[in-house]
């Protein structure tokens, strides 16, 4: 097995210099660094990260806890986190809390026990126990997608504004009864998207009708039931907004089973774009979230927290894009218009 001593001998430097190159513990001249890295490549040396962690108290690993990893939205977030972590020299330990507060607490504790340097977590609808655990143990953490309060680092997309935009677009198309299939109660994404829905109705001069709002619990089956309830009303909606991609699938299934055609019988617009949204007939008008950018931003926030443990917490919001297709009933889609980026609580 190749040792650090072998690398030092081949590069013509001391073992301490090889250690400084590997661990970034002291500046090394560029030509010396190049010689060390060349020797490592030539000899096939593998750095013992476990031994390094015993010396530095850092494992160069990040714990990632996100539910529904099979969901394309979270899969793209995972890609952004992985790319950002890899670029910074960190590995990932990934777990799925299943949006269950008890399971969430358990898997986060397991990540903590494996001595990850920090965590990126998409919290459940009941995150109090999770937040208390992480805060009491001073675990560097960034909350992802769902917000838990301004006392923590967190990153998400804009929610209210994009839904308000969807309502406005449908209202401009002549719809006065616009329904919303909302997400799981307790999630900040659900609260903010319902807020945007109500703001959009108000801006369009339309009343808020409680019977046009139904909860789909952020899942396909729940959305299918919610859509059926909405359409069974004495005055059903003429247009629907679904609040995430999983619920869009459930709503489309319900509409198909009811024999309704989009947009001939009912207009449809959805929050969350996904790679095959333009393969449907009609193609789906949607709000596209910057999923990979959200993941990458979460890694940056966490690395900043690790470097400056006492800096003020930050909440970063990234802009979404309105992807105008044909499920809303428009014949000629307009070009996508991304809103301006916005960040709250910027670092001083």
C-alpha cells in the first residue's frame, strides 16, 4: 500500500508538506503542490480521511435528509447538493425522513452520530422536535425548501408570487372560478402557495370561495381525491392550479377518469415543472423551480456556516420561472419570464 512517505519521497518534499497539501493546513508553493499532486496521481495514493477526521474533528461529510427522493423535484435538488458538495471536497450521507416527524428525528440523529460536519434538511410539517434536537446540539444546519423561522439558515424558492402569477394568468383568460389543489398542511410551501392563491384572486377582483380550495396532501392520491371533490361541487371550477408536481399527476388522473379534457373542459396550471411536462397533450403550463440551484445554494450556506459559526442566519429565496404552454387554454404561449431574484436577511 502506498504511504504518505512514498509520496513525499517521489515528490522530493517532507511528509509534513504532503500533509499540508492534502489537508489545506498551510500555504504551499504552487510548484511544490503540483509536484505532490503529481506524485499522488502517479503512485495511486488514497488519503485516509478517517485518520484525518480524528486529527481535525471534521469528516468532510454532509448529511442530507429529504423526503420523497423519487420525486423529480427532490432528485434535482439532490443533484445540486451533490455537485456543490463534491466541488468543495465533501461526501454525502443521504436519508429519507418520509415526512414523518418521528422518523425524521431518528434519521437525523443517526446522521449526527456519524459525525457529519453539518446537515441539509427538508423538514416535515411538524419540525419542532427536529429543530430542538439540532439547535440544542449546535449542529450546523441548513433547512431546505420548507422554512422553519428566521433564526436558522434556510433556502427555498419563491412560492406566493408564482402562484399569484398563475391565478392572474387564468383570470386574464376569462376564468372566474379558479380552484387550488393545495399541499400538506403545516408546510411553509403550502402556506405560502395558498397565500399567493388568495392574493391572486384579490388582485383579479375575484372572491375567495372556500369550496374552491381543497387539500391534496402533496401527493398524487390526495390530489386525485381533492380534484374529484372540487368537480363534484354545484358550481365547480373552470380552471385548476395544482401546488406540486405529484399532485398534478393525481389531478390529471382524476380528470381522465371523469372524462374531462384539458383545456377544452377545464384549464390546468401547475406549480413545479418537470422534464416530461411538455410531452403531455396538451403541454402543461407550469411554474419551474430552480431545483439544482436550490441544492447548490444550500451547500454554500452550510459551508459559510462552518467557516463562520457566529454569523447571522440567512434566508435565501430563489426566483421561479413561468413556463407558458397550452394546458391553460392559450393558443400561443408567451416566452418565459423569470422574476427578479430576492434574498432576505443578507449577510452584513
